[in-house]
């Protein structure tokens, strides 16, 4: 049975006509009445009491009652289009009203007619004018006083608009859509509306677009924002319940196994945070419900050791663990780190191996045939307890003997399809641990990862050194860049190493998809690895051992370069962001980030975490030509002032669009999350989650709420759920 929708699913072409419907589709992607009605005002202009034209000043928001004195239409000089100029008078003075490409209004704005005109006063050639004013003509023979009362004091919505669809035109379309509606069915249960004193869906839609006062606009906005949060939390909680209903093989910690041997071999003690998070993970693994846990922690907080302990627990149970990394550089780094941590415990079945030892193997897309064949055999037979790889792990030829745990590093780099492809290689639903070094504020965690349990590592391991960060402002102080190169020379002379990070591989190249261009405009002279490395080699850093590193190099060359840098055979690594995560060279003490304003706050924080990993303090220099007091410069100053990743992630998110907060792949967010702001609406999100949990507890299938169930099914079909649905 179809759910009645009050004509919300009617195509816009049937309401606003062919031409306007086509523009609404092209500009905003709107095709139905519902799409359009969820295009909400950004703010409201208030029509004031009537003003005398003679007393108006530039910038005033005014409403005038005036008579049309004259009107004329003329073509614009040098470009397409026309301008209609209407002169009005109220007896005290005259002013002009201007309309671009709207000559058709001349029929309505006839000389001698009276009207009410509202807008912002501008001055052009010494004359007062209103450009594209909102207006209402006084019908001939009607009472002027009542017309004034109806018009003055109203709140005019101002919509997100485009040159093809100005705000006033959108307002007209929305009025047509509201007039077209029957009674709108309300999917929020009446007891919830009563609890929060929210208006009905129909009232909320009408009042947010055409409020009688600002209080009703705010209440309607609160109701519609709650709708978004409530549906999202229902989706996440329902998904969580589905995951909890799955059964898998319990992997309890076993005494006398490889995990116990590893713990005894560690030359340092785990931090209290690592101990606590490990306990949470061990508890999950010991259950017959698959673990779905997010492990977040600052750069260098020790996530790898915690994840390795989980993998070893699964190996002890006779299972295997797969570690999925976003790049070949990071996958190779993980292999080296884990082999180093395990020592003889990673040499199962080999000379020098010890009792309980396992094997580790690596699978990447650019391996030669012999290496790949060997890795595939180790995975298929179960000899390799830990299989590390990139997207190559997802190919059909990869078979596991008993895949018990999937660890996903830097989870935001992978889509749900990739994770599902790996999970499909397990006989039973595998346990899942996703890791991120980008700290996630609590509300974002609730909104985006509400179906995962969350563990956080906040403290840094003992011995981690502080990192000092400075902005190098090349616009005001160009000589400071020379000092940056001197600092690199000083560090190298003391036996240390340096990173130089550039946004691009080559000049004018198009790999900017890896960058965060949410801020500022592109400039043609952005630093690139291929230009910078030879320039420094023959100039400011002449005599130092310099090597480039970027994604276009062959796997063998990338691996050889990283190994040489790790071994101290390279002084300066000139790199793109391939060194952003996972790269661990304790001897590197200084990092210079070129065109630092091209990166997001969290990315800068990640990058600088590559230095200060040894016994010497770290230094990070953010080189930028961004002018002082611009958002880009303020962002860099914020990074230089704090090392608190959670504080920086909030700053980062405050400057981003909501779609970016919720994931770049989440194009469906546009159609669902229009009002909800995860940082601003923390309290509302918590309330929505609590209400959603209560409702599902009383009716887990939502059969008693068919309208709500239908709405939730519609949301599941949107692309947004494919991002949120991380399981």
C-alpha cells in the first residue's frame, strides 16, 4: 500500500511549469515538490513600517507606499539582457526600482498604480534605488490601509540562490508548492511532537517559508532539524541492532600464545589508555557477536600496537587478520613496523622463528608475479596469520583460510563496498576494527559513526617529544623562507633528517583531488615536488642528500626511497602527502610544509605528527603566502598554537560544509541533511538519539508507525546511507 504524502512526490513540472522546473533541476537537482519545500531560507528580511522616500539613506531596509510615475525598458550595453527602470513617488520624493531581464513586469507596473515596495536602498548616479524589490500592488479601488497592514511587517525569506534562480523567484516557486499541497502526513509520532511542543509537518513547512514572526520561524526550523537528526539516529540504531543480531566465532584471549609472548617481549609498558582500549577490544573479540569498533587516537598515540594485539589474539584462536591500508607506502610501512615489533614471532615456520610464531605477508597491486603468488598462498593456507595490503586485498584471487578480524587504517579513505568485499572473504562475519588518526568530536561520532562502538587514545606514549609549529609568512616576510632552509641545514648537521611537503607532484598537475581546496582560491604557482627537489638540490640545500617521494613513482622506487630515508641514507625527503599517515622515522626532526594554506587543519596536524617521534624535539614550519586576517591564515595560526587534535578538528569542521564533515562520498547528504549542523546541534542530536532508542525499544520493527517506517526506508535508499552504513 502506498503511503499518502499530501502530494509531496508530485513532479515540479506540474506545479511551476516546464522552464522553471528544468532550471530547478539543473541548478539544485530538485524534481519533486518535497525537494523544493526542503530548500530552506538562510535568513529573513523584515519589512519595516512605511518610510518616506525623502528620508531614506543608502543601506536602509525599507518599505514604501508609492505611486508609479514612469517606467522604461532598455537593452544593456555591451552584453545580452535588458533593464526595466520604474520611477515611483510618494509625494515627498522619487526613487527608481530596477529589474534585470524582467521586461514583462512593465504590464503590471503601470503608471498611476499604487504599490508597496520593500528592499535595501542603494544609490546609483546620485539617485536612490531599490534593485529587484519585493512588492505588492494595491488592487484598484481597494482599501490602501488594509493592503499596507497585510504587507508591512512580514518576514521575507532569503534563499540560497543562483544567477539563474534569484531568491525572489525561488520564493515564488515555493509559494506555488505550498498552495498546491494537501494535508501533509506527519511521520513523527504525535507523542514526540507533544513532548517537544513541535508544530505539525504542514505547519513547520509553511512557517519556515512564510513566518508570521521570528519565533514561529525558529520553532519550525527546530522541528525540521529534529526530523533530520531523528531519522539519521533511527537509521544508525537500527543498523547497530542488525549488527548485534549477527553471530560469529568468539576469539577469546588465550594464555601461552603469541599475544602473551608479544606482551612479554615489549621493551616498554603500554600506556593506561592502551591497556583500557585493549581490554575493550578483547571483550568484543571474546563475544560471539562481531566487533564493530572505531579506534581514534592522536598521531603517535599507539594505535598500531593496540591493533596488533587484537590481530594476535585472533591468530591465537586459529584465525587470520587482514590490515587494509589506503596506500602502498603505508602498507609497506605497516609491514616493516609490525615485523620489527614482533621480531622472531613474525618468522613462523622459518629458521630463527620461535614457538607460537606466525607469518606476515604483503599484498599490493604492483607486486611482481612471484611475490604475489607467494603472498596468495600464505593467505589461502592460513600460514600468514596477518595479511597486510591495499585495495589488492579485495580482488577475487585473494582467499583466506579463516578471516577473523579486519583492521581498516584511515577508514575515511575506503567506501562501504570495499569493506563489504573484504568481509565477504570470511566464512563467518568477521570482527571489524577501523582506525583513524583524525580526532572526531563527540557529535560527529554520534552522527556519522553511531553504529560503531568508539575507543579513544588521548595520551601520547612516553618519550614522544613536543612539536613546535611556526607560520612562515612569505607575503610579509619573504626572507623567513631562507631561514627555514637554514633550519633544515642546522638539523641535518646535527645528524637529523627533514621532510619538505609540497601540495603537487608536478607544476600544473591535476592531482589536487588529494588536497583540501575548501578554502581560498587556487594560484598558479603552487609548489610541486618535481620542481622543488632539484631547485633545492642545486640551491638552498646544496650538498645535502635529497630525494623525491610521490604517488607516481613505482612501488619499488617508493619502497626503496622510504627504506633509505628510514636508514638515514637520505637527509631530506621532498614529498607529497603520501607521508601523511603511518610513516615512522624517529630521526626526522623538522618538517617544512609549502603552501600550507592548501591543506585542511586536520591534515596539517597529521603531517606534522611525522616529526618529534624520537628523542629530539620536532619543528614544523608552515610556509604560506596567505594574507594576514584571512580565513586561510587564521587556520594556520590555529595549528601553530595548539597540538590538541580534538580542538583542531572542531576548528576544521566549523570551516567546512556539512557534506564535507559527513564524508566526501556522501552526495545523498544534500537531500537529507539540510538544516542539521553536527557541532551546533549537539543537544538536539543527543535528544534525537535518546528518543529514537526509546521508540525502537518499544517497537523494534516500527510496525506501529507506518509513516515513519516508510520515511526511514526512503532514507535507506539514498546514497547517504551507503556512507553511514560502514558495517
